C-alpha cells in the first residue's frame, strides 16, 4: 500500500526539508503540495489522501481552521513553529504534533504512528542501520537552513529567544528557544542541565555534582536540574556516581 500524502506549508525551506525526509520513506508518496490552506481545501474536495502534513500559521486560513472545515479528514501530522496550539491540535485527533525544526528521527517516529494507524508494515523507512544513526536537524541561520547531524552536536546554550549550537567544528546562532529544543530532543539523548544549557549525554567526558565537562568546557548544573541529572547518570551503565 502506498500512502498518499498532501503537504501544506507556506515556508519553502520547511517544504524542502520535508521532501528530503520523504525521499527515504518508500511507503509514502507526496501527491500534491500547496503553500496555503485554501488551495488545499479545494484539492481535498475533489481528491482523497491518506495523510495530511500541515502547517498551522498561514495567510487567510490557518491549518487548524482548515481541519475544522473538513467533513472527512485524512490522518494529520501538524508541523509548526508554535507549541501553544498543541492541545487544540490533539483535540482534533491529529496523529502527531511536530515543532520546527523537526529532526529526521522525530519525523520518522511520527510517520511510524501513521503506519500503525493504517496497519502498514514499515519495511523501508530505515532500510540501513546507518540511516537510524544519521538523525539530523535543520537550524535557521540568516536566510539559510543549516543541516547538522545530532551526533555532531556537543551542547546548546540559550540566550532568550536565541540558541547557540556548539559542535567541534563550528558554532551556529539560530532563532529558537531552548525550551522548544528540550521538548524536541529529550528522546534523542539530550538533557537539560541548566536553564541556559542543553547537552548531549554521549558527549559528556566528566562530571561532578556541580558541573559536566564536554571537550574541556565546564558547564554548570543548575540547582533545579541537579536531581534529574544525577538520576539520569545513575541509570546509565557507563557512568557511576
């Protein structure tokens, strides 16, 4: 069974990212794309799809308003930069709610939920082990979207509505909040150790009750995060407290 998918998003870069993810998923076919909800509505009056990948904030008609106008809905994955609509989205029975920028692995998890709903065997979603290990995420830097492997990221430092991403080779400043990244990457091996720091567990070289050390950089452990950090370290077989 080939899953027919409609992609609706008014951000060209976001559309290209989703296209790149979809190229690795043989079971899903994007049959149409629109940059506004009105055209998507007209399309859905004539054509049937199995899955709708939908942005929320768009001109004239929002993604949520589009869903409310549909008598018969396909399965829905909302992909948005705004977390505040999550409850309303789930009340509309969406399959998943993804916060931009969406990592490849997080997107695959959402697609897997679609497969489960449709009873489709996901034979080729990750055909090679290296694909599962090559999870990546895009960050907006100026007018560009920068692609980074999650395995290359050492840690993030938050500056209000901006975040600096640190790898061994470079640093990227992107318009993003650390809270959003924490929600997005909490299942990807990243842990919040301080109000200003989100770190990769695998990149920690040493730690004390007050700091973690990554590539000789000492990062403080905040008082309100210490108990959770120590608990996570205690569960890992490769460290001892």
